[in-house]
């Protein structure tokens, strides 16, 4: 090997090491803030240049977080914010200790004070069979044919970083998809045979209506969101398994909520889910976990 080639290899290795260190620093900052229930003043480092590297950050964080992944939230990416991957959606993990079954009362949900906090009406699918590990591409029709049960739910969209959504999908992916939990409501039976136009919902904050919509608000509907979750998960080496959940996307919008405020999502004909936001540092004492 020539001296010049050796120097080039050394430079490449140094750049790779710096990139690894940068991703590790992002992970450490977000996880430290999440553990303590604290806000971050800004993104802790250089924003990953593409979604592939943002998912590397997410995977590193999942590996270090002391909890099991039980599902995934799906978020929509506006056309002007998509990268070369062509992904129109993104994924973030839902963890076991932040999955709550709705009690029928007012359930506590944790949000980061000084960070970002919102609730989203969700239609949530639970897989009733493993997805084939070697199938990397799914159509909406193929996704609908995979056995799954549909539920109502509320996603707790919260991050220590207040500007997470403003900074875009690469930042959202880097911090668990801007997810801090899922409140799971009653089942909606026979979802595959239903007209999605009939699945409608409305969200309220402190009694005031802040958004109306339903399954048809999701681009391509429930099936398209499910197909994306199946495809992207398989390509990441995380094929979806029986029992995992997929929160298909915000059905009425993204609605800011602060500690002390109450939220409610009415799924017409099926359920009314109510919650109260509490500061993330108080969640162990107050959440119905």
C-alpha cells in the first residue's frame, strides 16, 4: 500500500469515527434528557444528513433504552421534506412501559415540560401473525391481508426538544419518532371490511374542539400506513411480529398539550378516550402504567 493510500484510509477511518462519536453524543443527550424529564435547548449535534443515518441514531438509542419495543408509531413526511429514500412516512418506537390501556376514566400521560408535547388521535393495528421476515416491500392490499386487529388510541407525541417537528423528519426519527407513549382504547371489529369514511374522530383540549378527521385523513388510509410500517421495519432488519402495534398516524392533527391540560378523543360510535398531561418527571407516580 502506498503512503498516499494509507493516508486516505486513515482519513476515511477518522471521519467514520467522528461520525460514530457524533451519533453517540446525540443518543446520549436525548436519553439523558428523557430519563430526567428535562428539556433540551437545541438539537445536540449535527442533524443526520438523511433518514438512513437518522435511523442509525434511533437504533442506537433503542439498544440503550432499558425497555422493550412493543410497537411503532407512523408519522407522515410532507413532500418538500422527503429525502432520496423516497419515504413518505417515518417510524418511531413505542415501549412497553409507555403503553397504557385506557381505563374509562381520565388517564395520565407524560409530556416534557419545556419540550414538545401533543396528543394525536390514532387508529392502532395489532398484528395477529408474524410478517414474513424476507418480504421487504408491501402494498396496501397485501398489508390488509395480514391478520391484524384495529383499536382506537391516543399517541403521546412528546420530546425533550421543543423544535423537533420544526427541524424535520431526520430530527423526529433521531428522538424515538417524537413518541412518548400510546394510550390504547377499545377494538373496532372487522376493520378490513369497513368503509374508512365511516371511521371518524374529533379531538378536544380542555373541552374545546381542536381537530376533526378520521382514517381517511391519512394519505392512502390505514392500509398505506400499515404497508409502510411493514416495509420499512423489514428493511431495517426488524420485521414486525405478532402482538406488535402500529399507530397509523394522526387522524385529526397534532394538538399541543401542556402539563395540567386535559385531552379527549371521540371516535364516533366506538370510544371516547380521555387523558390529562403530567410533567414527564412525575410519570412514575401518576401514570396508569
